[in-house]
C-alpha cells in the first residue's frame, strides 16, 4: 500500500532499528520474569533423589538391650538394667533386675520360676497367654482398688484394709488394697493358679513363671515389662 502525502509535508520516515530495540527489551524482560519464576519454583520444591542414590540402603538404628540368658529362658531388658539379686532355695527360686541409672533401682522386676508366691499382692494385673515357647500379653488392668469388692482409691481409708482376692479378664490374683498408690504389676493367665503361667521349652521342659514389676517413678513405664514379656523365650 502506498503512503499518502499530506499537503506541504514530507512523508514520515521509518526507523526499523527502533522496533528492534523495543523487541529486544521486551524479550529481555520476559526472560528475566520466567527465570525468576523457575528459580522460585525450584527453591520451594524438595529435591528428589533419583537413580542409584535412591536405592542405597539406610542404616537402621536399634536401641541396645541387656540380653538375659538363663538355663531355662532368655529375654531382653533395657541396656541400663542389671541383675540385682537371685534366690535359689527349696522354697524360692527368683532372679531380680533393676534400673541402675540413679544408683538405686527405682524400677525393678523379679521373675519367679516354679516356686510361685501365690499370696503376693499387686495393684495392676497383666494377662498372659502362651504361644509355643513364647508369651503374649493382653490389656493391663487399671488400679484394682477401683474394681475389687471392698476396695477404695482413698489412700487414708485404704490403710485399714487387707489384700483381697480379685479378678481381671478372667484371671485370679490378689489385690494390694492397703497400698493403693503403689505402681506394682503382676502377671497371670486364665485357668492357671494365682500369679502363674506355665510355659514349655523345647529342651528345658515345662516350668511355671511369675513376673512382678515395680516402678517408683511419678510417670511409670510399663512398656519395660511388656517388652520383657514379649521377648521371653523358654528354652
């Protein structure tokens, strides 16, 4: 199309280089904006490891344990525990372990073997069951003073009481009614005498066991007992 001339005026001159400058500046601005968006996206996106690095096996951290290895059984306890005593007489066979962190065990457990103290009272009852030569545990009771006939959670009124037979989840045990505030746990099994569970090992034969756990801390840790029960193996 031809340019039209205005009267007494020369036609306007075209300046191609100006268009190139404007185009270059526009491209530069758009490129900078795109780069900023890409940078921000990468900054906020977690890095993903791909290739061989993704299949490198990671080290698994396991809490060290005290391995208890006795002629009739084995089990595990916390690494800061140690054996604190044992009794081996005609009327009593037991082994005790305790937490030695503070020097004086404030958490301890005694395992009675064959000579079971059937009148020893507890505050909480942990049901056990036999799985081959191993043990499984159920739901631990609450404070037995709350469901044992004649019991009370009032510490002053409880002092006048005597230990009394009780039942939890079909298991018979003795509730320590006068010492209602103690954190004591005993074990038992359905159909067994008080404080008794019978386990048969592949070589050691059949024996009776009773776990007694006491925790004198404000926040008792009953998982120590359940972990020990779960790791128990009759030989």
